[in-house]
C-alpha cells in the first residue's frame, strides 16, 4: 500500500451510495480505492433522548449500506470509537506499517450544532496530518448560508414565507436546476441490476497487515444489545426501500393537498425517516417527482409537497443560525414562561389516556409505530403546551425518544411552532380546539378507532363530543376542560 492513493469516506447521515457527491469525489481521486467508515459516537449513544427504536432503524440502514457497498466491490467499517480517536489511531497504525495515509477524507455536511463542532475538530486534525478533506452539500437542497436576506452571513430569514420565496427563486435559478438535474441519471442508479460491481476497488482487509489492526467492526454488537429493547416494528431500511416508498407516494402526489391533513388516509409520503438518515435526499426526491418549482404559487399537490420540503430546510436554517434553540425558546420573550408541568398529566398524555380521542390516538400511534401523522403532531403538541400547560421541551424530548424520524431541526421547529415560542410561530392566542380538530380531520373516527380499539363501537357524535357519556367504552373522561385551560394559557403568554 506504500505510495498508493486511497481514501476514506466518513458516513454520517448520508447512508447511501447513489447521488452521494462527497463519496463520488473521493472515488474520483482514488480511482475507486475508497473505504467507508462509520464511527459511533458516545455523545450520540448517551443522549438523554436516545431512542432504541430509532437506533434499530439506523443500524438496519447501516447494514443495508454495507450490503450495497459490498455488492459494488466496497466495504464499510463500523467502529465503536469517537471519530477523532478513530483517525488518530488509524494514522498511527498506517505509519507503523509504512502504509501511506489516505489521500483524502470526505463527508457530507451536517448542520447540527454538535456536528459542526466535531467536524471543525476533525478538519484541524486532518490538516495537521497533511490529509486533504472535502465536505459536500447533501441532505439539503439549499444550505443555511445560501438562503439569506442579503450578502451578510447572518442575515437569515425568521419567517417561513419570505424564506420560501427566496428558496423558490434559488430553485428556479440555473444553479438550482443544475443541482436537481445532477440526479437525472436516477433511473440508472435506482435499478439494482444496472449497478457496477467494481465501483470500489478496495476493502478494509487490504489495510490489515497483522493482528494489531486496532478496530473491530462493532455493528453486530450494537445490533444484538439494542434489539432487545426495540418496541416497534422496524420498517424496511436503505436506499432501495426509500426509493420504493417514493414510487408508492408518486400516485398520491396530485391529491396530496387534499389528503395530507387527514390522518385516517395514507396521503403523505412517510419519507421522513429516510430523509433523516440520508438514504434519500430532498434533491433526489425533487428530481424524481419532477418538482421544478415553476409556478410554485399555484395550489396543487406537487407545490404543497415541495413547500413541506422547504419547511424542513427552513428549520435547518433556524438551527444553523440560532443553535441555542436546541435548549431555549427562539423568541426571548417566552424563555421563562411559567409552565405548570404537572407530571401526572404529562404521563396521561404520553400514554394516550387524556380522554381526548384525537390526542390519544396520536400518542398511541407514536408508541405503537414510532411515527405520527403531521396534523396529529400539531394537535398533540398544542394540547400539551396550551391545554396541559406543560413545557414544550418535555414534549420535544418525548418525541425524540419515540420517533423513528426524530430529527433535531424539524422536531424543535415543530414544537416551538406549536408552543408559539419559535420563529414564525402559531400566534399564542390561536389555540387548537382538539374537539374541533378531531371532528374536522377525522370525522368518521377511522384514525381514532385504529389506535383506540375501546372506541370501536362509539358513534361519530360521541367521538367528538366533550360531554358524551364514555361509560360504555371503558375510555377515560377528558382530564381537563379545554375552554378553561385555553384561558389559562392565554394569561400565561400575556403575562410576558
Ligand atoms: C411537534 C412536531 C414535531 C415534529 N418532529 C419531527 C421530527 O422529529 N422529524 C421530522 O422529520 N419531522 C418532524 N415534524 C414535521 C412533520 O410532522 C414530519 O416531517 C412529517 O409528519 C413526516 O411525515 P411524511 O414524511 O409523510 O411527510 P410529508 O407530508 O410526506 O412531507 C414530506 C417531507 O417534508 C418534510 N416535512 C413535512 N412537514 C414538515 C414540517 N412541518 N416541518 C419540517 N419538515 C416537514 C419532511 O421531511 C417530510 O418527510 C414535526 C412536526 C411537529 C408539528
């Protein structure tokens, strides 16, 4: 291996080969001699809001990536080691065995506060070692430093509408179109049989000179330990599963606008968990669905769907420019709201035993499946903060522990929106009425009855009536009075 050019692609949340620009650049430099590495980070595994279910999906995605890499001649090493230690140990091993250091290390950019600090540290280490480093845009179409009000680097949008106007103008530009069109060879790489089996020309074994190789693959260990704690069915993972989901959703795209708010209808894409791990990117989705963004103001399923993708990018922009939102309200005025934080009520909310059918159905869907419909996420978040008067961070944390698609930027943005503490929030005086929300978005109770079997025989009127006699259904009475709590919530915010 002396004097041979080889490279490392450091996978993080870009767990796929197709359309992975940083990986592609690495392969170009090394003529195929690129190895994949994934480092489990103790920070990630010891987070208070760690989720065994999400981790199981993540591990399944990693294994799918490993299979894809192997089928194309490549390899993946999954280590139980901080990235900084990994690089330092690997370089020491290489020096000792007179193996040249990698020519290049590549990765896809990550915008979370912790990740940005970690990456700066790694860049410094690599520079010191004389190893070149390249990172590329991947899981956003436009990065936070690109969607700005002016040329000033921190002049970011705090309101979604102007952000989206700017975003669409960028999409319409020749650069925007080029980003999307870069994925137009999609049909080629979406087809498994068309793939090259010799895209990669190196395996980890090529570096292993003796028994002193300092790393063992840790994936099997993690899978074994974690699998015992999994409580939901883990969906199919990996690039092909994500692509299949996208193809299935294509049929619903034109009716997305009408259907997306009804949790009883399977009208949304359910791509969020694939976006989270980068098994599919928004750019690939936009290219594949031919969402060119022209005429974006018109009401249509395609435009509505694209606007949801923009919400995701908006929340990334907020987290990037205001990383402190991870811990506190975006709006300083609401930093110290006097939440009541009743633990007993919180428990009832978590368990889906509030006596508010639409809320309980959502919370039970979350517990049973690891996913919740967007309309219901808004309803349960509003209910927790403005009916139960519980700090949005409690809800945010619970969601992170339960959601397979749990993602800091969107989760934080969604919670702060619902609690009216964030950027572009729901105004505090607009409080969702859970009874009306249920009647409007699940009138026949299809969704409610799926997750609350106790209510299977309940009539439509009973489901959406706060005063209905619940006796026959073995289902709790409402734990609070919405009208009373709404007034309390309004004064809580008004005091500020
Ligand atoms: C309180 C709350 C918490 C949330 N937590 C998360 C989270 O942890 N992870 C997460 O991915 N989304 C979160 N969302 C946003 C949204 O609910 C989910 O992205 C959506 O329900 C995922 O289902 P889907 O893929 O079928 O969405 P679709 O309706 O098919 O939308 C397509 C994609 O657009 C993006 N998107 C849609 N709506 C939103 C939105 N309101 N904000 C940001 N991006 C959006 C998602 O990436 C989604 O996959 C949260 C919303 C709320 C109100």
